[in-house]
């Protein structure tokens, strides 16, 4: 693998890992608010919407984790 290609892959991996960290933090924060209920939606529909949003973010996290693993494998 050429140095330029490896450098590009490392930069992409870094971006993916940063996005993963941000999304994981957001998911954790929303789940804590839902569990705490003092600052979360009280209406069942709002709670369901918040849970759906968290599940969607978790799906994105799984996709990004797969992308990061693929990049790591390509880097060796």
C-alpha cells in the first residue's frame, strides 16, 4: 500500500472514529434523559419518538463501526 493511500485511510478512519464518539455520546445522553424522566418527554408519543431516534442513531453507529473496522483491516 502506498504511503499516500495509507495516509488517506488513516485520515478517513480518524473522521469515522470522531463521528462514532460523538454519536455514542448523543445516544448515551438521550438514553439517560429517557431513563431519568425529570428532563425527558413525558408524553408516551414523545418517549416513543425519542427511543426511535436513539435506535436510528445506534444503527448508524453500527454502520460506522463496520466502516471503521474495514478501514483498520485495509491499513493492516
